[in-house]
C-alpha cells in the first residue's frame, strides 16, 4: 500500500524538486529514499518496474557490501552462510519486489553498525556518521543506532570514554531527539504512528506518548516469525554472555571477534526492548532493518557450536566440507528459507494467495491489483466525471484525479484526515473525506443531478470493517449492476453511477452482457465490459435489443494472438459476420463498422487495455 506514497513523492521531486503532495504538504518521512527513487526514475523512466527495480538492486548488493566491510572482524564462513540465507529468505524477497524503503533501510542500518564497530573497536577511519545520517533520513527506526553507545559502554568502557567517541555521542543525542520530536510537531503526512491528539499537546504529548507504557511484544514477534532460530538466538546469547563472563573472571583473553558479536547481541536486545515503548500496532516489519544482523548472530552461534563439537572430538569434518555442513544446518534452522519458497514469490500471479505459516499479524494474503482498476477508469473517464476512491493515492497515480476519499475507519486505523474550512479532507491529495453512507448518497445524488457521472473505485478495504463500515458495504452490494470492472485480484471493483437525466443517443441500443458456457447464456449483472484473454476457456457474448426488439448476438472468442479477437455477429439466429479483428500494439482504440445483409450498419467501439479487449460505449445503429 505504501508504495504509492513514495512513487507520488518521487514524481513530485522531479516536478518541484522536493516531495510536495497535491494537498500542499511535504512528505518528509523517508526523504532520502524518495530522492533516490526520483533520481532512479529520471534516468530509467517512469514505470512500476523501474520504481521496484531500485529495491531489487539494493537487495542484490547488500551481502556483497556487508561482506566487504565486515570481512576483517567477522569470520568469512559466517558471512558467506549469512548471505546465502539472506538470498533464500522469503521475507527479503518480498520487500525486494516493492517500491519501499525497507531494503535500503536494512542496508544502511547494518552498514552503520558495522562501520561504528570498525571505528570504535579497531580505531579505523570509517565515516560511519554519513551512513547514520542517511539511515535516519530513511526511517525513524534508525534511532536504534543510538543504542550502539550504551552497548559500547557495557563491553568496552575504555573505548567509550575516548574523546572522539564522547564528542560523537554529544552530537547524536540531540540529533536523534530531533528526529523523534520533529515528526510529531511538524509532520502531517507519513506519520509512523497515530498522533491525532498528540500533536495538539505538543512536547508534553510526545513524552507521554513514548513513555506511558511498555511491553515485550517485539520479542514475541521475533519468536513467532522465527520459531526455530529464536531459541538459538535467545539461549545462545545467554550462554555466550556467561561464557565470556567466565573467561573474564579467569582473566583469560577474549578475541575481538567474540567481543564484536557480544556488542551485536546487546545492541539487538536493547533495540527490542526499546520497541516495546512504541504505541503502534505491533508490526513485524519494524524488525526488518535488524534482520541481517539477526541472521549473522544465529549463524555465528551455529558456527560456534560446530567448533565446540570439533574441539571435543565428537565431530570430525574436513575443512573443505565444513562450510557446506554449516550451510545445511543453517538452512534447516531458518525454517522459512528455501529456493522453492522464493521462486513461488517471484512467479506469483494475482489469482494466487500469499501463503504464510509463520505470522499473520499484518500484511495481505493476496496480491492487490490497484492498477487495472485505475487504468480502466483512466481509459473511460470524461472531463467532468467525479472520482471517489478508497485508496486515493494509488488511484490518483493511475487515474490522474481523485475528488473524494471513501473511508469510515476511526482513529488509529489510518489517521489521514483534517478539517480545512468547513470541510474534512485527507491530507495526501486534499480530497474531500466521505466517512458515512449518508454523505456518500448525498454526493452521488448532487453530482448526478448536475449531469455528472460518478466513478467509485474500491479496494480490499471494502471487505474490512475497520476501513469501510457495513452500511456502505451493503449499499455497494446492492449496486452490483453498476460494476464495470473487477480487479485481477477479484476484490477491487469499479462502479459507475450515471445521471438520472441521461438519455441514450439516437439509434444507440442498450446491451446485455453475459458468458456462454456449455451453449447456455449466463448474464452477469448487465456489466458494460467484456474481457477476452488467451486464458479464456469459454466464449463471451453480447446481446443487443434493437428497435424491432430483435436480438443481435455478438460472440467474442479467445484471441488467436495477443492483438486479435474473433468476432461473430448473429441476427435473428443467422450468422451475419465472422471476422478476426486485429488491434495493433500501438493503438489505443478501434472502431469496427459492421454491415448486415439488409444494408444496416453498426459500429463497434473497441479499446485496448494491457492485452485485454474491452468493448466500450455501445453499438450504434446507422441508416
């Protein structure tokens, strides 16, 4: 869903040089990612593929960059296995296919931590501050980097109190405080949490917001999302800490590589504790920036276990096969990882469900299709038409306009509204807010009286009581005859309400749509479109009722190629015409003139949309 926000921001940057939304507000959240997306689309073009390609490139480069930075202080076998698990992890693959900041945030956060280690532990120049700043301007979750200082204090107090590290701390404390406070006080769009009342209370509200409660929910989420490896992580961490304390008591030396992982463990525990203060719905995706670190820690514990067994003589393995064996152990420990699972994500289509046996607290169980809905409206909209949409940002990107936002959820669901003058509007596009059936009916009636057509574009939120109430849902269900298009996911719909005063043009006939299966006609709520694709297993038919009340039947057979459709026309049961209609790839529409034996002529209006053949308008009779 959030993809639309950043694509819109990128488009605005190319137009205004900063992410100005149509409402007049600026999207400051993830501003670095928005600029990166804008630059990327400027050179490679404006398309969904281009916007998502950036995440794929970042995903592909992440293990290579991390390996190059960490190879001097983390065992290379651990890095190799971590990178393989990373590439085979479905969660990583899912985000690599989106126009979202998560792959970038994960890379920047992991790099920031590793470069901080390089600068403090090994006193090498690393410029970690640059990546800390970029990470912070990618998402507020980067505030977790602040816990690098207490982690360093606990295990390396002498290094912590070095002048350069203290000066660094003095800079980062006000910087991270600014990152948190400015969102509540100044942001209007892109808030990471509900601040409907907090913003009115100013600073006092911010303090109460973050320090009014605490829970361990993110430990639970980490366990739910990684049921096999979380025990390895948790128990391994405790045993590892006990082991290092024992060595310290015995005054035995501890390798810097072990101290590095102790630092990573303490850092991750502190972050998980800190997330317990966040007053949001528990979101598994908030764990994503730290996911690579988590994988490395778990693989490190598995590698350490292998080394202990070797020392005890309980396990003998040639060095050349050690890394292979380690990978096998890690592969089966990370229950979700697998080539087939990744492949199923890459090849997934709209009619396939998103299956998960791990966690179900957020996300969707199906690929959502906003595109075909918006393109259908865009291809058929008229100048004075009114557009009402549930997901206004996506439909604005596809249609080019959204006049009203349809949403009935309360505070905490999607707080995107504000009062401007005497009207309520959403603050992304500035579209007027419809939050009740009464207002929806009133607007439809007013606009139809003015002679305007009203498009209503829904989404899966139509079936979510937290987003659309039952009254509006029942109203839409009663108007199924107004449905012109159903999305590829089978959930979203396009409704068209036409003016009461509208009259058919002269010699234009009403049509009845249906599907022929097993030689029987099945009508489908008088829909005014037909979709024929290569995958069609049946013929579709259109019945016209002429002035003499005789029926003219038009059959559409599955196309022989991507740009052709077989057209058969019957009048009074007699085949009058059989022709394959070709529509060239570059054409947006075509009018076919049909001549009957009695010299009557009919014009059929076709329009093309993404390989599907859509009959629009009507069949016009001409003498």
